[in-house]
């Protein structure tokens, strides 16, 4: 199966560049690569622009629509390339030693700004070869720097002029040009560590002088600055001050001339991301989760108007991108029974038009029904989730059920295609095996507003657990489920909850647990997001050992009887591999049936296609055995 990864409409709205990802699995390779395609806006005249066995992605149109820039690792490092739309070979623009992370065209099309991480020094390379490569933790951190490349200016070596713009020792994240091409607004963090990027600030740098000034530098996390079309304002996202993980995300407007700021009204989920400005500068477009879907809202800059631009959408909309003129939007759209494809729409009205057909053959295959189900949690709180039926469901029969818990905890299950090739759990394959799959969005999930999203603070494994059990009970009451044949699975926070569940009930016959947080204090001391758990628990571990212990699944491992399949990436720094090892060793020493699928090189989830396939196959076989009585094949 292939995946659309970006849909970018040309400035005049007449053409579309899009990227398609597919898995490469040969005897010596296992990786995903993208290729870039071009079509007319009506989907005709499709043409593949890039080929080969290397990755080519992130296409972006020049403001005049004559060129497409893109990133590629065809020479070993992720560099920028330029391709003429009307025909011709691509040209390599940069030759960096590390990798280009992000880039943006200037509005006059004469420059490209990009961010690049520091390279390893000659001394560091020599020390590595001589095995003298010790280091002090958190010192000499490699930062992402801001550079500008002039397309029409060359130096004495006939290479395009390139200059590092920022002087400060900051890690640059997102960037945006001013309409007059004299300034760049950029988001920056103290270091490149993931935790520091949550607490980022925003600055403006002058292209000519390199002088920078901070325009948003509070205790909040300030992100994603975007200039208005006339250059008078900058819109950006700011968290609460101080930062609350999972908390409010506010749309701020900054006045360039005098520094005046104001907030726009909060969107329903109170946690959206900025897509861009309308071409007249009067509105901001914002994307955010909306229960099991996603919605785009249009907010007037004067704060008086907020409308749901995508109102009435019944499909799952992702990765929206406004074109340079603000006339069109490109996006990816799918639903539970229809694979994802690329779409475009005029910005004046939501009228999705499909421009790709990469998964037509898959779309013809039968796919199990998925429906939204709702129930009441404690305190009368409304909870909902997605219930996928067995493919050949027959009324009056009872079937096994798997409870699938999402990550986050501020994640959400959306109505995406259930036979997709992402994630670790093959929902459609479970349905083909005659198994119901319930995917709840308990309190703590996003898509339902900030009060709901923060309802599990200092309560992991409390009311969120009760919401999940209430959902299982709700489905059992329909008479469709055999309560003696149930399983539970989840990854990350879902792994935490699955570990918690098997320590608090024996109602599930088998569990699949991926990258679980089982010891909250140890997790906080070893992960890459040190502010995360103290925000949710409202205390550092040493300030309240009791709450960290009370909500750690490892403290209840003595209760576990359920057979457990563990999976964890050895390179996981979000939930360190040791968390899975602790749970595995405790279960093994207690004599609980347990297997541990260790995934070399993998981060917080399988990132290579063979590893993803192995995880899916193992999960399918595990539950087929324990819920359907199939012979062991794992």
C-alpha cells in the first residue's frame, strides 16, 4: 500500500505537486521512500518528477510557479534540489554535511531559507575513530542553525551564495519570511533537545544585519510564527504560561510596528495549529482534532468571527497546506473504509476534489464496518470511541473483542482507513479474523476540549481506566461480544494503560503491550521529555513519590495473570527500552506467560517496514491464538 504524504497546490491553482511514500523491502534494504509527482488541478496529466531508490519529499512551489524545490537524500545527506516545472533535470542546491530539516522560499523567489543541524567537527571525528569519544552529558549540544541561499548570486567558486543568518546559540525550528523579504520570523529553543522545544520562543532576524529581537519570550511555549500577507502582523501559537502539557494552545497576533499583541477566541478543542492567513489578511485558518474527525476553522483577526470552514465533512482530513496565493488548499482525506488520497479545494468554499488514485485496487477490497459508539463515564461524562465489526459479522452471534488504547495520553482515535499500513495494530486484519476492535477516546484524549484533555491529571489509571472498562461493558451489553474472549492492546500511553489493566483485572485473556511506561519515576528520570510527567502529576517525583508510585503499573505486577506480548524499540528515548525490560523480567520471574519482541534500531514505534510488518503479524497471531484458539504461529 502507498501513502500520500504531501499535497501542494501551485500559486495559480492550476497544478498540484504531491509526494507518495512506499515501502522498499529488498534483501539488503528495509525503508520507506517518497517520490514526487505533478498533475493538473483536475487530476489529469499525472507525471512522476523524481525516481530512483532514494527519498525525495517535501515539494514546495516557487512563488512564480515555475520551479519546485524538494529535499532528497540521493547523495547520502538530506539536501535541497530545484526542478523546473516545464521540463528539465533537477539541480542540487546545497551540499551539507548533516541534514536540512526545514526550508521556505522568499516571497520574491530569489532566496531560500533553511535550517541545518551542526556537523561533527574534525576533532570529534578523530576522537570517534580513536575511541576517545567520551563526552559530558548535555554539553556541546548540536543546534539547528538558520541559513539563507541566494539562487541568483554565486561566489568565486561558482557556488550559490549561502550565509548563516542567526548569531545566537539557539536551536531553530520553524521559519517564515516577511513579505518584503527583509526579515525572517523563527521559532527557537534553548537546545535541540525535545523537551526544550516545547518551551520555545519566537524572534525576528534582519537578513542584512543578522540582528535578532525576541518578540515572544514568556514562560509559555511559543510556536510557528507566520507573517500576514501585508507584513504588519505575525500569528503564532502559545501555550499556557507556565506550560501545561496537553493544555490550551492560543492563537496570538503580534503587531510588527509596535509590539502590540492580542489573543483570538479559542477554538472548540482549544489546541489547534495554524495553517496560514487568508490572502486579504483578515482571517487565520486553524486545523484541530474534532472528536473522531478533524476540522478547519476560520478566525477573523479582529476576534469577532469564528466559522468552521470544513463544516459538514464526514471524512478524516489531514496535512492541509495553503498555496502561496491563498486561493487553494491541498490535503489528504480518508475514512474508515476508504484509503487516503490527495485532494484539493478552493479556499472560498470547502469542495474537496480528488486528484490522486494511488490505492484504487485496495479501495475495491471489502473492509469491515466501523461506527462511532458512545457511553457515559463516571460523573456523567460523555465518552465515545470507534467500534470495528468483524468483516463477516452475523447478527445473533457473539465474537471476541480487543480493547485498543491510544497513546498520548492526549492522543485520539480518528476515522482513518482501518486497513492502512501505519501503526502497530492491523485493525482490518483483526476484523478478518472475526474480532471486534473497540478504540475508545477516554478522558485525557484530545478532540474534546481542554477540560476533557486534562481530566486525567494526577489520575493516570483512575477515571480514564474506568472510562475504558465502561466502554467494554457498553459493547458487551449489545449482545455481540463474547466476554470470555477479550484482549487488550496499546502502545506508549496505551502501553502504560494496558500494563495497568492487566494488573487490575483478569477479564482479558491476552494483552499486547508496546513501549509501556511502567515506572513513572524512572520514566521521568530517563526520557527525553522531562517536563511531561511533572506537568501531568503536578509535582516532580522527589516532591511526591507517592503519586508516582501509586500510578505505576510495575507496583501492581504481582496481580498479573494475563499472558503478555511486549514490544519495544531498542532505540526508544521517548519511553526508554528499560521500561519494557522491567515489566518483562517481573512477569517472567513470576511465571506469567510473556514474550518480548525487541526491535533493533527502532525508536518510539517501528520505523522500518520489515519491523512494522513483524509487529503487525505477531500481534495478529498472538490474539488469533488466545481469542480464536488458532495454533501458535509466533
